[in-house]
C-alpha cells in the first residue's frame, strides 16, 4: 500500500470517528474553552499534549468533473487545507505556479490569499477541505482559460 492511500485512509478514519461521536461532519466544533489549553501527561502519548478548540472549523468535500474549476480567484478570511482524494486536481495561489494534486497530496492556503482550485482538463478530481475557523469568502477577478491552462 502506498503513502497516498495511507494518507487518504487516515483522513477518512478521522472523519468517520468524528461522525460516530455525533458531531456533524460539515461543522466540527465544541464548546469554547475559557483559558488557553495547557498540555498535560495524557495516556497513549509520550510527553505532554492536549486537544485544541475547533469552534468554527468546517469540513467539506467537492468533486470536479474534468476541466471544472472556480470561476474566479477567491480568498477566505481563515486558512484552508485541501486534501486530494481521487483523480487529479489543480491548486494555484496568486503569484505562484499551478500545483497538480494527486490522491494523498495536500495544500495549505493562508488566510486572505487569492487562489483557485479544480480538476485537470482531462480527469475528475475529488477533494476534502478544512476551513480553519470562522470564515467568509470574497470573490476576485474571473479566472481566465489561459490561467487555468497555465499559459498565463
């Protein structure tokens, strides 16, 4: 079994565990903590650790047909993690080269950074994303076909 398959299985198991706990997968969170968390000795771990608040975090999945992508550059007020599940996708942060994503690959988009994502021209793409806190999305300029194809 390759590393990409192991990564996808790990993400899927994590989501399944969260679902079994009765937490809606579309919005993972718990009561707000009143004080900064302090790592402590915890069974099953070496050293000190603790969980962190996930209030406002969202988890979602999206599938893109071949050649599909965002119509515009856009940004989120919170950071976003993107995980490739199947097919082949593309992710581009404004001012950087296009990144092609294969199953098991991931990408991080910092808060307030213009970007787009979608499939490659000849393959579908399924991704999971985690938006890292309460966030709004702002649309930017239209994404041109030349930008999508990496010609611009």
